[in-house]
C-alpha cells in the first residue's frame, strides 16, 4: 500500500506512525492490487540471485524469537 514518495509521519512521544495519503488513494491502490490475486503480496520487481551461502543460512537458521542461531537438526 505504501509507494515511493508517500509521506509517513512518525510521532515518537505517542509511539505512532501515520501514512499521510488520502483514503481515496489508498482505496484505489487496494483495488488495483487485489486484481493481482495470489501475487498481491509479492514485490513487483524482484529478480535476484540467492547465493549458496544465503540458501544454507536460510535452511539452517532458527527464527529471531529463538535467537537466529544455526540449528542443524532443521536439515531435511
């Protein structure tokens, strides 16, 4: 829903974020993105190579809640 150039207001004392975009624009964006169906959550331009090292890290690393440490027991 957020696009390049959108203004985001950060209120640190009140611990809040506000996307300063008119509701009509957000409604239009929502409708446009919902037409993409199952791919609505994917970035529009994502063409990247994943190195073998990053693939190994992703395969063996636990979640951040568990410390993001390597766990070889996860190997399938």
